[in-house]
């Protein structure tokens, strides 16, 4: 029984790293979607995209900033479009 508990504790950092890598992938996908909107319609100043998890992504053209909001409007990400 003790061995099982020790094994589960050791997988926590791996799980956290996996979650981080998956979110970085979601960020790249959202940025690609927002850039494709920017290329197809150059008249807008703000572009939005909602992903399959319900996160709302906003790209503000003037600042070059991408922000991600949960369904409760809590910002969970903010970064440059090209990084």
C-alpha cells in the first residue's frame, strides 16, 4: 500500500508538465486562428476566437496582445501574438 502512495506522488510533476504542454499547444492553435482572421479581414481592430473548451481568445491588433478568458471572464493568459 505504501509503495502505491509513493508512486502516485512521483507522477504529480509529470502530470503538471503534461498540463502545461497541452495548454501551450492550445495557445499556439488560438494564435494561429486569430492570425488567420487578421489576414482574411484587415479592417478589424480586435479579433476573437472561442475554442472547444470554451476559452475566449482576444487579439487586439494595435497592441499585438493575445488574451485568454474563461467562461467566467477570468483572464488566464496574456502574451504577444508572435511569441
